[in-house]
């Protein structure tokens, strides 16, 4: 459980990323964030991992309590894995080495300065196996396809043995078929391991297939929070401001 109470984010230039929002993310749930570009999806995801500055409000996590000091925040970040649209892989490293970086995130930077023992290396290979990429473990990631690179991104996240996974438009740069495959792979692994996921998508049709819960944002506010079957055409029109586009 990750609870936000009246959390807001205002950027140093005065832009509002998130208006005061109170929302709880529950264990075992796949939550999809929808909303137009600029709605606040990335700001919310980054806030969930304490990657931007909290302007107001409080956050509380199961087992850690309130994220109120640097030690607890560090621990929360260690338990939280992120998957990005552009993978954020190190292109000159092979897939295996990129996944091992997930273990560095798990252990912290100082431990990561030393070679990781065999057990860690085995875990990294197991994660690559789960995403169907063990045979490409020693290929440079810049030689892999977009879908394969995102599989490495997923394996790296899993290697962190996270309590929650956050994914910011993880399939936005993939073709529709690959997007479907990657999303289905990610979510089936997370369901199997009971890892809650919060991810943003810009395809409402994929959200309807894969989400347990949909949260829609507009101008930094939550404008819808419910199950996929409640998301009808009118609501989608409101979220994506079809009226404003037609006007
Ligand atoms: N680093 C930043 N500095 C200033 N303003 C930002 C920054 N990142 C996002 N914003 C602003 O915050 C709002 C929400 O943006 P964002 O969270 O990126 O939305 P989304 O991910 O839904 O496209 C937008 O108005 C955007 O311009
Ligand atoms: Mg974004």
C-alpha cells in the first residue's frame, strides 16, 4: 500500500505538475494512469519514487510508515523499480550487465562498486530468462530491437526484487503488436509475483484490457478513478478533451 495525502508538486519554474491529490495504491493491483500530454502522469510516477520535490502533503508506505526522512526515502526507492519509455539502458553494455545494474539499485551504490557475487549473476540471468531473453544475455543492448530492449528494462526492474513497479509509458515507442506482447509479459510476471504496478499509457484500449484500475489525470488532478468497465466513451472524451479539439 502506498498512500498519498494531499500531495502536490510545483516545479521550480512555477509550473504545476500535480495539484493536491489524495490517492492510495493497493498491493496486487495494476493501475493505469491515463491523460493527455501534460496531465501530470510522469510527475505522479516520479513522485511515487520521490524523484521530484514534494511541495505539500505526505506519503506513507506499508512497512516503512511516512516517507519523512532521507533514510526511509532511500529504502522506499530501493524497493521501487522504474521502467521507462526509452529503456534508459547503457547502450555499450550487454543485456546481462544492464540487468545487473538492477542489483546495484538493490544493494546501494557502495556495494555496487565491487563485483557482484555469483548468486547475483545467477539472479540476473534468471530475470532475463523470465522475459525470454537469456539467449541474448551477452549481446550489446544497442544491437537489440526496441521490444527486446524493453524486455531488458523489465528484467532489470525484476532484478531489483521490487515491492512496486512504476512504468512511464513503457510501450509508447513500440509498434502496436510488440506493445501488446511487452505489456502482457510485464503484467503477467507482476501478477504471478504479486507485485503492484502503476503505469502510464496513452492507449486507452490497452488500459481497458490490462488494468484492474484506471486513474485519469487532467491538469494535475485526478478526474477519474475506477474500474476499466466504468470508462465509457463520454468519460474518455472528457479525459482527452475531444470537445476542446473539435472546437
Ligand atoms: N521538469 C519540469 N519542469 C517544469 N515543468 C514541468 C517539468 N516536468 C513537467 N512539467 C510540467 O508539469 C505538467 C505535467 O507534466 P507531466 O507530468 O510531464 O505530464 P504527462 O506525463 O502527463 O505528459 C506540465 O504542465 C508540464 O509542463
Ligand atoms: Mg509523461
